[in-house]
């Protein structure tokens, strides 16, 4: 998403995000035991729809994309051994006639073999302004994604999705959006995953304006600085930790924005953040909680964000937590609301700046209400 000065800072933040540094520097060492733990191995395969990925050749495939490509039907499971997979991955080829993904790749599950997302890292470093190798222009925000998921029924467990493109390394590039993962499918679920980047880290979207994509994120960690959770999906974030990064390239606030939903006007459910935490390494009040994104491709969008039962750290501007991305679409006209949040970033000093749900309204803003007949 556009609209913030280009900055320069190191990719690895202090705190939880710094776990990417050892993962990139020292992939897990091979041992005599199976790197796939309790999930077996190719030599003891129990299910032909289980594919094993190992960067050193001890599985069916050495890259995640090779395994995804080999999964030509539905219902495949990828068990991914510890390692850093420096590649771009696309799940769900698009039918050029319809513009929609085919069945191949739907109902796919990725499992980090150790259960620790720091051990399995899928990472690349394209940005919006990165030139394409064929000279056809730049990647754009969507094309910058390290991982793109277009099909329905995708699940990931204990995997890190990252984009380690750095502003400091490319001071001449103004398109600094660099997506770690773009998720467009319905019934997409992420458990104990990490999403690392700076601008536009997690793109929780749908495959088309008329498609309502339900997504569920549980016990996940997301870090970034500008609009680092954005898109038009109907997404529920439960027991997640959002970390707003410190910056050295800016002289003052705001450093950035945590959420930037772009919910379609016809969608009654946007982003729901419940029982989560928002923390920051930046100075107090240097981050906005959200701003609405009304993209040119959907000028009637009416972004929706509900943050409830969540701890907001001191990095969030408690006086004015919301701001506009465009003067034509003020945040007050959107569907932003809070309920029973705690922490220094949740203190209400100017009530009109912090719309609050009533108890009756809060009953309509729950995981069950957002996800309907799907129980991930």
C-alpha cells in the first residue's frame, strides 16, 4: 500500500523478530534421525498425498515450489524439514480463461516438521519497485509476495513467511511495499505461523471483489511498519501478536500503521482482532492502529476493522489511533470499532476518536459470526 516516506533500517528487529537472523544464517544441521520428526519420511510413506520437502535432498523435493507443483490434485500435505527456503512460491495456478485458480492445490496443508516456526523459513526479497528480470516493468505490490495462496482450504502450521527486502539497500526505489504472503483463498488457516517484513507484510485478501474469503490466524506473530496487515478478506486474528518495528529513517511520528483493511462494501465482515496484543519497539504513540484503504480498483470499498479484548501497547497513539489514507475516504466513514481493549494504547482520552461497541453489538463481532459454517 502506498503513502509513506521511504525509510532506511535493518530488517531484523529487536525482540521476537530477531529470530529470523539465526534461521537465515544457520539452517538446521542434518542428523542421523529423520528431519521430519513424527511425520515419518518418504521411505515410510503412509499417504501418497503427503510430500516431504528437504533442502538437502532427503525428501521428495528440495524446494517448496517443486512440491507444490507436484501436488496436481487436491488434499495434499507438505511436511517441510528445517531450513531456509529462499524462493517465491505460488499455490494455485490461474486459469487464463476465467482468471480464477483451478482445483489443483486446493485443500493443501503445509506443516513445519519441528512445530517451531523459526525452523522453517520461506523467504525472498522482491518489492513493488523491484525490476522484473525480463524487463517488463516492476513487480508491483502483488507480484512482490514471497508466497501467494490463491486456492481454497489452505492451512499452514509452524511456518515462517518472510520478505527481507530492505529500504536501506535500495534508496533509489520508491515502491517499498514488500509482501511476505498474499492469501486470497476462502477457508485459509494459519496456526503458530510468523509473518516478517516491513511494509505490507501480510496481504489478507480475496481472489475477486465479489468473493468473500474467510481466513483464520491463531497464535501467530506478525511484524512490520507500514500497513503490515492489509486487504479485503474476512479475517479473524485470535491470540496473535502484532509487533510494530522501530525505525531510524524518520524524524517523527507516525512511523506507520498496523492495519489497513479494504473490505468490500457488500461484505458484512472485515477484520476481527480478538484476544491479541499489539506491541512496539518504537517510541510511545508513534504508531497508528489503522487507516482505511480504498483502492482504485474498488472505489466503493468500506473498510471494516474490529479490535476487541486486545492489549494495545504504548506504541499505539491512544489519542488518535486512526487516520486517513486519503482525504476522500475519512476513517470516520468506515467501519472501525473497539471493545474492551486494555493497555496504555487503549486509554480513551478523546471518545470521538475511538468508536466503541456496545455489549449487544459485540455479540455480533465474534469468530463464529465472521467464519459462519466454517470451523477451522
